[in-house]
């Protein structure tokens, strides 16, 4: 059973999974959001919206961070 391993709701599990995938793509793309969007096979605008909704910020002087 998928939910038996934790106390999070399905929405929490999905958000955490999406956050991890976006952060991984940003890291693999060296922080380049356009490249990360291509890796995720989504548009840049969708990536920006999801990053905002999930509280993910990127910085030019370091790797992407989740706030």
C-alpha cells in the first residue's frame, strides 16, 4: 500500500515527489531552468509556476534550493 509508509496525504506525497523531480532536473541542468524544463518535458512557464507553488527558488551563485 502506497500510503502505509508515512502519515502524509496523497497531496503531500505528490508535492514532495514533484519537488524532488524539479530539484533533480535543475541540478542536472546546472540551474538552467529552460534546460530543466526540457528534461522534465514541460514548458518553461509551467516549470516556473510549479516552482512558485512548491516554494522552489534558484540562485545564480549556487544550486537550486527549496524554501
